[in-house]
C-alpha cells in the first residue's frame, strides 16, 4: 500500500487535476506532522477502518459537492 506523505502526493494519488496554490506555512501550522497507524494499533488498540486511497476518494467526493 502506498501512503501519501504530503497533500500534493494525496492529490496526485486521486488521479485528477486539482488546482492548488503554494503558500507559506500559516501561523500555528506545525513544520511536520507524523502519524503511524502501527504504533496507534499497538499502544492504543486503534485500527484504521479506511486505507489512504479510500480516505482520498471520500475527501474528493465531499469536496466535489
């Protein structure tokens, strides 16, 4: 499974052209976000219900409305 590491990669995975504008980080935005589903599963017993591809498809449908 390929997991996007950035918003740009997620858009590319969606297979559609999406206009975007590069901008500096906003005040309060963290320089890096890191999430590891495996660690959440082992430490919290949490399991993802959707994979990255389905999350991207769901977000695309919601934003397209």
